């Protein structure tokens, strides 16, 4: 274990790691002290996750060394890392879906006998979650949880393992502002207890708020080490991309015109969640061609079920769903796709991509049965590869091997694959669920511009996001979802952060009432 509060908990020296065709880490030095929150900042593919995968034992470096409290450490596996007091909460869930929260927490818990009482572990989970402000039901199966709730389980699991160094890989990507604020309180409490907290994030405002020190990585190298307040957001963005980049949120272009006819229509939609409890409660919604309609809300308030109803993965128990004038209430996902809906799903690893297939196969997933990709019963490999290469170049996807499994790619590059596939079909309607989650500031700006362009082409865009500033910035109209209900639609100028915060937590807002 690591001692000497305030001293260097972790020192990584000259870390190098190559994958086929790319140097993920190129001689990186990093030191993290106990009692601090140290942020790793950089674009997608800058090497942040690779560096932390080395520290957490998932990868072994090609060169360099790791020191813990001044002593050289050999970390050959995640088990080694845990035994040394290092734990990582990954961007993608590592939980066992069929097991409960408590059963997942029990795996690897120190001091737990081979035969234990479930209620004892459940009590420990409840106690730890409550102590750090993490709302969890220890008896709930993981497959029933939202992505945000699964992330809380991962954090509690690490806390129960009593880690001294906690690595959080994009932890706020699935959290609403209030949840992110609570997580920051948790991080500060952990640092105050003498732990070292390593925070990976693309959200510059969060980095400015919570970091004690910031290491900026670019193209596999550390290019800056900053103390709190040394740079503003613009300066951090410039260090990340190596130039004078200034992100912008796209607004409606002059002369773009008013929204057109209704494309997506929901009337009185009700649906149960995975546990059988009501998840959608009389949802009414109209999204018109040529507009972006934004839905904000805290994770777990029905957004997942709404996405599944719209894509045909969940049948509503009541109400009607119309797409471009045709009923889709009982339609299959294939019928809904054929009608003109594209979807950027909230779960990019489990739903948005086939993790064991390569980028080429994932990019043609919607069209592999059609010419030019289908040649009778066979796949035209050359046509598929050419199409994929065009999209990889156009969307700036970093893929060392287009045929290698996409599970090896960063979360940002996975998201780019989904975006390329869904937007390249020129859809009449687009459902975008957390589309910028895990993307760096430049890539996120590009996504929002792409959504704005779809609106300009006359498509109906339904944006579901926990980033309220993002929703306010790009939406023509917006609403808040709370406990399966939608607030009335608002113009962006009505939806200040205080108003949205009240509605998202179930409180009435002045002049708007409640949800």
C-alpha cells in the first residue's frame, strides 16, 4: 500500500506502448500525489486510456517503469494492480449483467469468505454508496440498470476493494450536472482521505472545476503539466489540439427556415421498464422536419425506454408511435430503419456496435444485404472496404486495422464509427442519444455541427442528452424527462440552467409547473 500523504503515490517514467500502426504512448512521464485529483486531458487517441490501462494492469508497457511510493512495481494484471491499491473504473462497464449489484461488488472483495451471507454484502454496498452519495439498490440485477447506474456500481466496487489510487475514465459522460456535482464531492472526499484520484475527462469546464493538477496528452506524449488555474478553457483546448482551436456550438443558420411537417409523433406512450415498473407515463412528443428537439434529464428517468420504443426494441403498452405518417407502434427495428429512422444509441458498445467485428463490418451493418455490398448470397469485400475507407477518412476515425475488432478502439472512435454509419444513410429522422459522450472538445463540436447540418437538410433530429448546456445550445425546442414524463416543450431562451435543474429533480419551475 502507498503511504506518505502528500508525496508521490504514483510515478510513471518513460512509458511506451505501441499497437499495430500507432504509438499510443511515446515516452510519457506522469506523477500523481496522494490527496490530489489529477486530470488527464487530451483528444481521442491521445493515449490517456492506454496509459491508465497500463497502470491498472490491463496492458503491459513496451518500455518504462512504474514506481509506487518510490519503489518499483511490476503490474502484470488487474489483480496485481488491485493488490497494490490501484483500481480503475472503465469507460465501458466491466460488470456481469446477470448478477445483482451486490453480487458484482462481492467479486474480488477483500476478506470475503468463499461462503458468505448475501445480506451482509448488500449492507456493505448500501453503507458505502450512502457514504459517498451514490444512489444504488444492491439487490437490482445489473442488466436492469441504466449506464449511469452501472457506473456507480463500478465506483462502489472499487471503494469496497479499498483502493488508494482510483482511476476514473470519463466518469461524468453518463451523468447529469447534479450527478456530476455529487461525483465531484465524492472525488474530493476520497482525495481528502489521502487517496490519489486520476480523472480522465474531455469536459473542460469540469476539468477546471475539480482538478488540482492537469496533465495534457497529445499524440501519445505529455505536452503540459499545469497547476489549478494556470490556463483557462480556451488555453486547455489549444494545448489539447496543438493550435488555436475555439469550439463553437452551432445555431440555426440564417435563412434556414421554420420547421416543417411532423416526422416523429408519440401520443400517450406508456411502457414498463426491465423490472416491470412504469418507465414511460403518457409521453406526448412531436418532432418536425428541420428542427432539433432536445430532451434533458438525469439518467434513469425513462430515456433508455424511450430510445427502445422509438427503435422498436421495446413495445409500448399503450399509446401510438407514428413515423413519417405511418404507424410504427408495433413495428420491428428493421421496419423502423426502412421507414427512415437512424439512431446513435446511448449504449455504443452493447447496442451501437458489434464488438467482435471490425470497423468495415460495423460500418456496413445496416446495408450489408444491399448492393453494392451484397453479391447474391456473398459479401462484396472490395466494395465494403472502399466504402468503409471513405467513411474512416471523412469522419477522422483512428483505426490501426479496419478488420480488427472494434472493442480495441477508444470510446471516441467507437462513437465516430456509429456516427459515420448512421449519418451516411441521409436519414429523414435521427435519434441521437448522448452523441458527444466520451468525445474530445473538437470531435464533440463536429458532432453537434453534423446534427445541425441534418436539421438544415430537413431531417427531424431528436437529441437525448444529460448535458443540459449541449441541449440548450443546439435545440430549437426542448423538454425535460423526469420519472417517465415529459415537461411541456420550451424555447431555449425559456430554459435557463436553474429552470432545467428544478425540472430535472422533479420540482416545479416558475411559470412552467413540474414534469
